[in-house]
């Protein structure tokens, strides 16, 4: 008799993020703990969860806001490097003026409103590219 040792097959990871704007067109960005880049609020999609449901849940967990995801702005794919490949979904969350932000201190250190010109150099390059490309189309699929 012999024993089989199952190896873990890297799971594909997927994230859902929300682009929240204010009436002047600034974007709400967040600073994750221990990360170099700022990010759009959001996070991992849980098993069995849809991207829009994950986006709504993550924004509630991270910011304490309950917003309904709007149109899908972009779908991205990044090949595996050190981890598994990753899919990303970015939703347009609409314009909001008076959000009462309650930052999740265990994951984020800061949040701010930033013009697109201010935000793009602060964001991860793949997210910045997705946001600049989506201004040219309704939705876009990108591979990195």
C-alpha cells in the first residue's frame, strides 16, 4: 500500500474594488498597512461570492459604508509570479459627497480624496492602467 500526498494547486485569486468619486471628480483611495502603493477600496472575493457582492462587503468592512456597486469599469488579469494568477474587478460606485468613513484599522492606515492626476502615481500600476484605459470605453478587459 502506498500513500498519496496531495499537493496544493494554487487557487486563482480574484479581487473586487470600487471606484468612489466625489462631485468634483476626485477618487477615494486607501493606504493598506505595510504596502507601498495606495489602492481603491476592496479586497478578495470569497468562495461562492459574486464580484459585486464582494465589492459591497469589502467596502462595508474597510470603510463602514454600504454602497451598491454600479457598472463594471474593468476586468483585469495578472499572470502568476510568486503567487497564483489574479483577476481583478473594478466597479463604478458613483458619486458621493458626505460619506461617513470608519476606517478598518486592522487593514488600512489612511484614506483620502485625490484627483485622478494625484491618484494615478500612488496606485499600483495595473490598477492605474485599468482606470486610465476605462476612461476610453464603457468596460475593458486587460491582461498584465
